[in-house]
């Protein structure tokens, strides 16, 4: 999620081999909806460093906000949150479409 101009984000994606889409939030409406605006930053619209997992209806099922952008949640926490959303497959609850250890 970024308040940057779409063209700048496209250049960033191309230059770094990023294939997933960015959410452009120029006015900060989405940042505010999820309560993640960085209030320490007054010169630009920026979210706090945040990890969100949303369900199919857009409801937040996992949210972690950090002050330090270099601190990230463990991948296992995110995978656990996603697995809780995913319909069962092959008799293993919550593993559809995920690779790696279950």
C-alpha cells in the first residue's frame, strides 16, 4: 500500500522484478480505514509498517503494526493467519494453495 503515484510504483515494480499489484492510496482513505496511518510522519501520507491478512469480505483477520519498518512478523505467523482463511483441501484443514511446511 502506498500513497505514491501509480507510475512511480510501476517503475519500482519493473526495476525490482515485483509481480504483485500495489494498492495506491493517494488520499490515505484505506490507510485510515484500517487505522494504520503513521501519525509521527506529517510531511506525507504513510502507513505504519503493517502486516494485514484480510478475508474474502475485506475483514481484518490478522493485523500487526510495528514502529520500526525493519521489524517484520515471522512468515509462520502470516501463513498461520492465511491458513485459517483457506478452505480445506485434501483432508488437511486450511492448506489449499499454500506451499511450504504445513
